[in-house]
C-alpha cells in the first residue's frame, strides 16, 4: 500500500520536528492533501495507525486538510480554481495552465502532548 510508505515518511518528519523541540509525545498532526497528490485520504487515514504504532505519535490525532486545485494560465496570466480532470483557465478557457496548488502533500502542524516542553510547532 502506497499510503503506508507515505505515513512512514510523514512520521520521520514528525519525529524530527519533535526531537528539535524536545518533545516526547505528539498529540496531533495536520497534513494538507491535494486531490492531485496521488494520495487517497481515506487510505492514508487507515494506514496511519499501523505506521504510527510504537512511535511517539502512536496516539496522535491525524487531521487531513483538503487543498483546492488552482491553476495559473500561461496565456492570460490569471489564476483560477480548477477540477481534477479539467485543468483549464477559468478566465479565458485555455488549456495551457500550470498547477499552483492541489498537488501538495504537506505536513502543516505538529502539536505536542503534555510531556513536551513546547506546546506546538509548525513544520513545513
């Protein structure tokens, strides 16, 4: 399962952030997942407890934030929202666009438990 590997990589980042702040327990993790990221949020949510077992984030709540798809048009130079199978400019309708957001899988926040010296940290 691809999402299990993603969770393992996510936990490496979380443990690094926790170590930087002297934390021994992670209370919650927030991840932004775009529809073009190649990650299925439900599968990621299901894989998380397996990957986190035995780690400092074993009891942490995983929150997944959806990211909107936004494209920038190379013709009219404007940005507009788009959909998964229709990455067209919302202003001029041209197909020559580039994805500005919607393809990310990003660790947004790590909150530490009561045993930690710091109460929260942003990771990015």
